[in-house]
C-alpha cells in the first residue's frame, strides 16, 4: 500500500509560497513527492524557491500571481493546467494585513484590501480550481485561517474577520464539494515565526510574554504548520473535511 502521507504524483498549488508558512508547506509537499507550484507576487522570489526545491530533488514550477487579481488567478491556474494537467491539492495561504489598529479607525480602502485579498481572492481561486478537481476524481483544499478568527483583537481585528470568513468558506465548500470526493479544511495557526509576527518577535519582553502564555512555552515555526498541512493534503485525512485545525501550541486552551 502507498504510504498514507505520500504525495507522489500529486500536483499542489500553494499561494504565498515564496517565504514563511507557504514556503515550508511547499517544501514539505515536495519532499513527500508532490509537484509543487510556487506562487507569490514577485517572480524572482518564486523562481528562487522553485530552484531550491529542484536542487533538493523535488519538482517545482514558479508562477508569479497577485491573489487579489481575478484574471491573474485564472492565468495562474491555466499555466499549471497546461504544464501539469491539473491540480490535486490547493493551499490558499497568501494573505495581507497592511494596517494595525482598532476597527473604528479602519478606512474603507484598507478594509476592502484585506477582505478582497484574503477572502475574495480565495473564493475566486477555489471556484476556478474545484471543478477541475472534481473532473479528476477528487482533491484536497486547505485554507489558512488564524486563531485571530476565534477571538477579538484590538489591533488586527479586520484581519481576524477575514480569517473567520475563510474558515466559514472552508466549511461551506466542504458541504458543496464533498460528493465529488473533495475535502476542504482550514488551519488556524497561532503565533508563528514569520515576517507577519516580526514586530512582536523582535521585542524580547513581548516575546517572553507570548511564550509564557503558551503551554509549549515557545512560538511556532513554519514547519509546525507544514506538518498539519501535510496531514490534510494526504490520504491520511481522507475522512476529515470542513474542519478548522488549531495549531497554536495550546494557546487557545488557556
């Protein structure tokens, strides 16, 4: 029997995969045999990550794309289909949070940018990819939510709203596409060592506070989320759909 975590022969598209969590997921998938599509806004960074994966023995295709642009998303999928025939695994990881502060101070432009990129872009991409998955006999979709979707936050509240919407989108897509053998789930990371959390991580006092309120007494690494994504992308999770998996070192249980 095939190993339950093997992704051999699968084509995986990972958005926002030139760094951080997205890159860790793409590298993990490639190590388990998947053909991975590296995608983010800048072509040079995509090319560099794809080259590193190929140098490590994996298969990778680099396609630059802004997930807030519907036509660019359609071109992205078309390129993958032309190159590898279709998509078996979709990871919607790309997201933005350009402002910090209370919702009362949020401008319409900032609100629209966050919701358009994080929610509408995911909605567009899923609607473009899932019909092809169904034609291929099934597939896996993973949306990156956040623990910010589960509680209020005075500085990234709008980001949390967008991530709650993504978790709800995953549940609804799971219902709609389950009859086509497509499993759709979301991951809610806690504090992870990425550029997104750089301001907190670079402050020793705040970092210590964050570590102390987490049962595992550490912040997460991108590889911690990649492991959860691997489970959801593999045959091991064949009977798991519509779920939000929290990966936060236990922070939400305190």
